[in-house]
C-alpha cells in the first residue's frame, strides 16, 4: 500500500467516524426531546423511579422562596471545583474531622479551621456561641450564609450583640460525641453552648442499637459509590432520558421491602430506653461542663420528617422514595422518636431544654421544609434559628 492509499484510507476512517458521531448525537438529541415530552405528560408515573433526593428536587416545594437552591443543586451534583475531602476520626476528641481543614471554593459548603463556615462572623466578640449537632446543624441543603449558625450570627449582629458563632455540626454525630468534642474546648464565663440534636440519636440508638454513635467514613470506604452517585445525580439533573430509564427500571414492584429485618416490640423498647438514658446522661454532663466554666447551656430537640402524623402527601412521597435501608428502619425510628419525645419532659425539668420538633410541621406552618428524612432547606433553618434566638436572647448582653 503506497502513501496515497494509506492517506485515503485514514481520511475515509475519520470521515466515517465523524458521520457516526454525528448520527449518535442526532439520535441522543431526538431521544432527549422525546423523553422531555414523555416526562411532561407522565409526571406522577415518573416519580415512581426516583430516589428521595431526586423526588424532592423534581418537586422542590421545600426550597420555595429560598435564595440558594441553585447553589445547593450545584453542590449535590458535584458540579463544583471543590476538592474531595475525606472524613477521618480524631481519637483525641472522639469526633470526626475533615482531612482538609480549610476549603474556600465555588460550592455551597466551605470549611474554615475544620468547621463549616459561619458567614459575617463577629471579629471582635465579647463572648462565643458554640453550636453542636449532626448534619442538620452543619447545614446540609443550604449555602454557608443560610446555616442555622450563620442565621443566628446575623440576628446577633442586627441586635448589637457581640457574640461570635461557631458551627460544630457534623454528619452522623450523636449527643455522646458532641459532649466529647465540647470537652476539648476552652469556655469563658458568659459563653453559650447549644446542642441541637435527636434525629441521629434516635436512628443510631433505636434503629441500629448504637446509641454512642459511629463514625461512618462513607466517602473514604465507598469512593467509587460516591463518584457513581455524583454521576447519577448529574444525569438526573440534566438528562430527561436518564429519568425515563429510572422510571422503566422501577415499573416492576420490588418485594425487597417485605424482607426487612423486623424488630419486635420488646427489643424496640429496650433500645429506646438504653438509647435515651445515654442521650440524657450526655446532655446532663454537657450542661454541667458548660456551667462549671461559667457558660450557659441550651438544648433543642430537633424536628424530623416523621415528627407528626398525619403526614402530608409531600412527606409521604419523600418517605416512599427513601432507600431500602432507610425504609426498613422508618417504623422503628417513628416509635423511637415518640419514646424520646415523651421522655424529653425529664430533660426539660433539669435544664434549659426546648422541644421544637413540631416547628416545621407542614399542617401548622402551611408549607414544606424537608427534602429528606432529617434535612431541610434554608427556609427551615430560618424557622429553627428564629426559635433558638428567641430562647437564648434574654441571656445575651
């Protein structure tokens, strides 16, 4: 084969490749357009194949009126330049921490000295407010400026109260672990310590039988799954055809839910009793530690999507689209929540403790806040921050 023939053959190959790629592109465009119109006329049926997060974001009533929905969507889809940050366990503090202590990027969640960023933080504070809790306190589902801690900071500045707020929220943690982290801090006379929790304690203590908590290094042990989930979320957010495929996949009802491991009533009660005792003891120790240092201690029992029946159609839709492992634990979690709520009166008699578990109830508020079992949009954070500020402001100078 001479040079001219080889050139002609190579040119022919490139031409065929270009034609094939063009045809594939046209086919994909046609499929996307067809999928768009299919989705437009099959909204209810389409929702059957979604995860709870996809369901909430396809019908984002929880984010109505918020100013950070697009930022949250961007962060959830992984469409940012933020580096992957492993969660590691700090055996000294008994608390998880991030491998990278400081991250400022184009995502909704940034980290300053190992903590979720509190915006407009008081630079010359008279005292400090330390806020503890799980991912709800961290602010999953909101931009930095709309976490509970940042909103509380904005209220303090607006009312000329010179306190700097620090957000010690972290995913999965329970009160027992919050106590361990609190004991590593230096508290000054007049500081304020706030614990906002309950959901993780119920889930870990009653559903899983691990009331002292665990550190789930999910993004470290399941890096491939995390990557795949980001890809799936990106496709869901940007591809109509992907959503159609999800719907087709779920047309045959699954019988896996019937195979959930069931807890009998006696075991559920036993776990609830043991879990609540550890929960209460942890809060009592936290209050004692704070008060010995001259600080004020407050506790707030947080809302969950299952806080109050009857569930709204939207909340029921969220629950119906939960992953199987969450679905399997919902009945136990609901019983555990009611047990903790009933026993919470014991805690209220012993400290500045407030049950705000119904503050986000859709029936009384007239709107939805949850986008999964425990997490709420920034409008929900504002309701919680309002409640917290109203309770603590009388003690602030």
